[in-house]
C-alpha cells in the first residue's frame, strides 16, 4: 500500500519537489496527496499545481486567533487522510489540536545538527560559533521549536571560506537527500517513537 503524504510549505518548496520527484518511483512507497501553505503566491504552490497535486492555503490572518487557525489547518490536513505530514520549510508552529491529531506522524527538517542552533538562523549561527561540522536534522514535531525526537541527521563540513549562502546551499542539498531517504524508509519499514528515540523498521 502506498503511504499518503501531506506536505506543508511556506516558500520555494524545494524539499516538496524532491518528495514529488521521489514518489514518481512506485517502489518509493509514498505519494504526495496534498500540499498546504500558510500564504498564497509562493513557488511551493506552483510546484504542487505543476505536479497535479491538490493544494490549499490556510493563513493565520484569515482566522480570529491562532487556536482557530490551528483547528482549521488540522481539518484541512485530516481531509486528505495522511499517513505522514511533512513540514518542508513551513514557517508556523502548529498548535495542540494539530499535534494531538497527528502525534508521531508530523515531521520537520531543520538546517542544523540539533539540538545545536534551533530557530531561523542556524547556518549563520554555526559560522559565528566557528563549528567545523554543520548539517541537517529530521525530527518528529512536538510543541517546542526544533525540539522533537530525532529521526535522522546528516553532517556537512564547514569550509574555511564558507559564507552563510554557500553553507546554506550545501546543507540544503544534503537535507533534501536525507528527507527523501528517511521518508521512504519510514513509509516502507514503519517507525516508532519511544520517548526521545525514533526507531525505523
């Protein structure tokens, strides 16, 4: 049985595109059945349209408060009966209703080796700290900012002449490959979350 993925985006959707491309292989084990966004007019929504994938937009400002937005997003995602929800550059923290509905099935990718450098500026913070290794982390979302149980990590060496831009681009490349690989393994082999540990297979 092919697993159903809902992918949430806020921007260009390069991670979304990687998942769409991977899912064209029937052996991958998953297909993107819907794309959700928190804003209109973004490249990620165009990627969904180009691939023939249904898409929806759920903007915070269209709801009276964050709780109402969280409820609306939960309903929109649930309508597509996902096996796994992937935050692919989705720049909103989902609330308790969403996390309760999709606990253990909502995952996010971040451009650092967590728990180091959570938040929005990880590559810049890594350079400022003088670390020799940066990378990307895939994790199960919880109520915190980049604090959930870790599924997979990939390391990216920091070069002496790196800028924020060059390091960010190399991390993105590694991040996409890790996301595609780990999601494929999760849907084909299954996964369990036991406290802070995520086990595949």
